[in-house]
C-alpha cells in the first residue's frame, strides 16, 4: 500500500504539491492523472524518497521507503526511461542494478524475456529507441519482484502493440495482488487500464474514485431521434436543456434524464424513435475536472 498524507513540496516560489492526501491499495491499477505541472512526478519522487517534502509524509507498507533494507524487492519504479548509461548493454545495466540489491543474474534474464528485450540484451542502450528504453525501464522495476510498482508515463514512445502489452502487464500485476500506480496523459488508455483514478491539479487532489463512477458523475448526455426533432429541441431548450443537432440526424441532449425527455415528448404528442443515455467518457470527466487547473493553454489558430 502507498499512503500520502498532507504532502507539500515547494521549489523556490513554486508550490508543486499542496497538502496532497490519498491511498493506493493493492489488487487494482490506480491511474494518476493531471495536467502538466500538476505535481504527479513530484509526488512519485517523494514516495521514493528522491525529494524531501516540506510538510506531510509518504509511506509504503506503513513506513518510509527510505527505511527499506531491500528497496527493489519492495518497490519497483520507472520515472525516466532515458536515465540509463548509453554505453552499457541492456543486460549489463540490469545486472549492475540487480547486484545493488543482491538479485541474481537469473532474474535479469527473466525480466529481459518478459519485456521482450532478450534478443537485444547484448546491444548498447544508447542505440535503443524510446520504446525500447521504456521496456528496459519496466524490466528494471520488475527486477526485485516487488509488491508495489510506480510507473510515470510508461507508454511514451511505444507502438500500439507495445501499449497493449503494457496495459496487459499492469492489469496482470494488479491481479497478482500488487499495488500499481501509473501516471499517464493518454485518457483512452487509462480508461482501458485503470480500475481507479486519482486526479490532481495545481498540486491538490481533485478526485479519487473508481473509473466508472468518475465518468458517470460528469456531463450525462442522451441521444434522441424523433420525427419532429426541431420541435422537441425547442421544447427542451425552453426547459433549460443543452441540445446539439447531429449532422446525420438526432439530438444530443445534456441536462435532463431520459425519463424527463420521454415525459416531455409524450405531453406534446411527439413520437420518439430512440432514447439512449450516454455517460461521459473518462476524457470528458477529466477535462471538466481539470479545466481550472490547466497551467499552459494554447492560443487561437495562427494566421
């Protein structure tokens, strides 16, 4: 289990993390989401003892990770896939890391095989693509067969097959009863991978909920088809609903539930051919939650 309690961290005048509190539990993949500069990487570094908090604390399995006698056997982490010596081979890189925690060479070979790098194990890391370095970083995190895993943007640089492999790996690790925390900006991928999500903005916790529940909370829509759509749209808008006519026919209605739309149509003798509720996607919910926490926004089109 990962516990973060009242975590606060400043860099000069910049408040990176502001009283952040949450718990990541075993047996599920927890997505860690937020805009650039939201404090995700700083939080992960604090959990690993790489950054010293100004206030609050972090615990792994009930104690500070800095007190672990065999850290890689307790926590595996990938924070920066490029943080490897380009002159070493993949095998030598893992062997050096393994020796620091008294992990045997057999385990090095096992993780290279698991991440799909066995055939390039004797090649220098400097010639690896970003996707291959990501696989090597994932292998490094798996070396100690830890019960807790932290991955910061693990699918960057991977092709579709690699992204799917990472997704299946994360879910299999969680199914084994491990604690898995994964940060990502790919909402569609998190929707397929995570069981629960933590959303942060400007260093503060915005949401902590199961992924289905989070999406269901935000901007429910109803798709409606009816022969007298323009009349129904007018009635709905008069009642305060937001109505968008679709190019291929039909209306997307935001606001009233399907039952209210059906009752309004019935009261006005309007036949309805389709009435389909649509919950917001994870991306919709995320953008709505973090709208005020976005630090960098693009301007209009260039002229």
